[in-house]
C-alpha cells in the first residue's frame, strides 16, 4: 500500500508541475510531446508567429481537445502581433491610442483584437502593455506603451482589459512592476530601475492598479531589478510579488515573462529561473520561444527540450524541499480557475470585427505633421530607411510603408542604410540581441539622395541618429517619417518636414501613404 500511495503522490506532483508551465513549440500542428504534456495536465501553451501560419483555429481545437491548457499569445496591436505578423497588425498600437486619448476608442480597438484571438481559439491575450514609458529611448517598450503619464496609461489599460474580457478573452497586464524606465531590453540582458518606493507607487504601479480594478485576470512579471525592494528581478522576487498581491490586491494568475530571455537565462539560469519564479509567487511560467536564439535553444529546437528541462527542475526542487508542494497547489489552482473561466463563456464563433473603420480613424487622428507634407509626394521618389534596431519582440523591421509608397508612386526606389544579416529576414538573430543590425556607415560623400527618410526612435540608437542627421544635412527638404516614439512633437528639429506616426501598423501605413500622396 505504501508503494501505491507513493506512486499516486508522485503522479499528483507530476501533474501539478505540468500545470504551472507554459511552453512554446515549433510548427503549426501540435507535436506528440506537446499532446503528451497536455494529457499530463499542462497549464498553458504560448503561440508565437511561426505557429500561426496555418489554420490557427484548427490547431487550437486540437490543443483544447487534448487537455485543459490555456492558449496564450502576444497580440497587442501595433508593432507586436502574432496573428498578423507577416502583413502587419490591422489594429493600431498603444501609442496611437494614448496620443488620441479616447478610452472609448481604445475599447473599440481592444474588442477587435479580442475577436481576432477568439476566432483563432486563443484564451488569453498577453496585453495590454501598461508600462509608463518614462524613458523615451526605451529600446523595447516605446510605441507599445500608451504614454508617459501614469493616469493616461491607467485609463487606457482599464478600457482595454474591460473590453477584451467582455468578449470572453482573458487579459494580461504587463510588465509588472513596470518596464518603462529602462534602457535595456530584457531579451538581451538584465535591466535595473533604480527608483525609490514612492516613485514606484506613484508612477509604475498606477496603471497596474487600474488594470486590476478593471478585473484583469492575469499580470505578467518583468525581468527587472528594483533595488528599493530586492536584488532579484521581479519575476524571481517574493517581495515584489507580495506587493502585487498584498498592496494591489491582485488575486488572479501571475504569468512570468519568458524565462529563456537573457535577463534570466544568463543570470539565474533557465532551469533555476523556472524554480525561483514559482517559489517567488509566479503561477504560470512562460518558457519562451524555441525559435529564438537563447539558453537551451538550438538550431533544431522544438520546445520539447526546454519543457522537459523545466519539468525536471520543478520536480527536483520539490524533492529537495526548495519548492513547497503547497506553492505548486496554489499556483495550479489559480491556473485551473483561469481555464474554467475561459471555458465558461459563450465560445460560439464571432463575426470578423470591422477593423478598418475604427483603426483607420485612430491612425489618422494620431498623426502629427510638421511643415508642408500633405500631398507632397506626386512623382517617383527615393526612400531611404535609416532604422537600425529590430525589436526582438516584434521580430523584424517592417518594410510595409516603403512598399506602400513604391506601389502608390510607380518608378520610386528605396534603400536601407543598415544591412540585415544574410538570411535573417523575419528571423531574430544573435546580432539583434546584441544591439541590432550591422551598420553600413558610409563616409559623408556617399550619403544618398533622399526624398523620404524613414526612422524609428533614433535617440535610442546613436548610430541611427547620426545617419539620420547626415541624411538631413544633405537632404533638408526630405520628408522624415518617424515610425517610433518621439520625445515630443518638437523632436527631430533638423527635419523641416516630418510626420510622427507613433507606430507602423497597417492602418498607420495607410494613413501616412494617403497623407503624403493624395
């Protein structure tokens, strides 16, 4: 009997360990190892762009039939879209909505996002981003944030959460306790926000409080150190997660950001990071994207190796007494409650949202124009793209605006000043993690002619800023299109004619193209 009891207890612990993990996988159908994990009680599955090129709804049905896992994805609108990565999001991003500052409009856009993910069979949207973008040079948040004012971010976060969850999709406010005041992308390294507790409470925590008050089912942690509370990054910090529970009163599921990111994998380590996150109070550990370079990822990575490494680490930590069984039970219970909520609503297919009207309106309203740019492009032009950084989270530098201008103005030409690693189009490489792009730094006589100059957030990258200034010195009448986040509408003073777009979603591309060519 003792052996039988031990066997049952071992099986129970193994199921609990499954319940707190959320792996990614490679492919557009569920691989056998994932189906086995689902049968074993897997808590979540995270879709990335490479998972959704086929019939995503059919894939989701396959996963839901195999277990009770919550299916999640990053679908923020704007620059970060898994479902629409190839063609560009049909939904504007947070910076556009924050600039317009109409929470009702934000709610309309959020409903469209929720309907898109629900039609794909997805239960949890890893949005909204509720970071207060207090550092305009932030390399990873930028236009993903509603803005730099806590109350503004808070009211839009609340509108997004309420609208998404009214459609039967869970929302996840991120990146707790705030990723807006950093100059480091935690995909690439560990970031530190060295502010005192009063600043944290009056700035970073305000939007999280608003999202929680609006009923957010999940909150995602950041891999950021806040020395005022702890020396460990928030994902691994019991004091910071206690603040979330006790001070902000959050009762839902705490989801980690991906533990394969360098901020964790190159400090605590991937396997130990999983254990420490759970011990600190995380309920569902996102293991990450197996298609990205990183700890545990190889050229042939499928997600299985990372999952088994994480599962073994959790079971070993329980056996060693470092991770209490009660902590796993608590976390698994919260994840199960989220899954129950996701299944409890009406899951009938929804009609496709009317994306174009509301998003095109928002994109037009957000544009800020300097100088005579309306209808300025009437004949073939030469477009020069000086953007250097390719965000790891969005995956690529978008050429959609260039393509739209070349299509609208036949005979036009284009070039990019910064090379992309050979064979890396649409794929994040080690070079991107280390800073992005290989600079083609031409001497002054080689600075090209330009009628249109595309830039992102040049102050975040000195090489891009220097290239932009050289181009403007030679081409003072060029129209500069800033697709990133300006410090203010007075930014880029060397550009006599400029358009500030606050993102590069498909609606924004349409709005800019129409402005410049109609």
